[in-house]
C-alpha cells in the first residue's frame, strides 16, 4: 500500500470514528433485554451499559447501549452494536477475542471475517495503550453480558 492510500484510509477511519461518536447507532435502553452488562474505564471516565436481546436460537436479535465517555469509547460501542446485531452469540464471543487481540498484540493477525473490516477504524489506538481501554470497553461489556456476569466490567 503506498503512502497516499495509507493516509486516505486513515482519514476515512477518522471520519468513521467521528461519525459514530457524534451520532451513535443503537443508543438508549433496550426494553426487552435478555442480557446486560456495564463497563467502566476509570482512567478515562468512560461508562456504558450494553443490552442484548438474545433469542431461542442464540442469535442476537437486538442490542443497544447507553452511557457517556470519550469519542473513542462511544464510537467503539456504536460500531460494536452495528457489528453484532443479527449475529449468533458464539460469533460475537469470537469477535470479542479477535478485536481485543488485534488492539493489544504486537503483531496482530488480520481479521478473518469481513464483518469486522469496519473495526479496523480503531487500529489507531494501538499506538496509545491508555486509549486501547476506551476502544475495548464495550467489547468487555459484551463478553460479561454473554457470560451472564452483570457486574461492571472494568478495564483495570
Ligand atoms: Zn475513553
């Protein structure tokens, strides 16, 4: 990939993050949630609560989140809801592992699922360990919710 394309991609990703931070998708409380969990990132002050409505076929029929935090944490939660809606629970759980690995490992593997392409918008945080917590907060909440641990997931 040449330099110009690389920069263009970075700008696109920045736009995507800002767009999701300004107008988060699936924002608000979910009335008929079957699963829920909170996430707290004390370092940055990010707080969110993630809701899931899982049907009898173990598919995530609906999801939403509420809370407040920095642009990265809100954008990441918004991207998460967009990504997991309509997906099987086991896939969402595998994606939790994939995204946390990608953002924390030195030489991350590429995503093996096209559904995750958009999440590369978060790659920029890899250079800033404190921001990784903002970006993974919603995913930790998802992991807790799916494992029926309704106690705050914390990044600490
Ligand atoms: Zn944050």
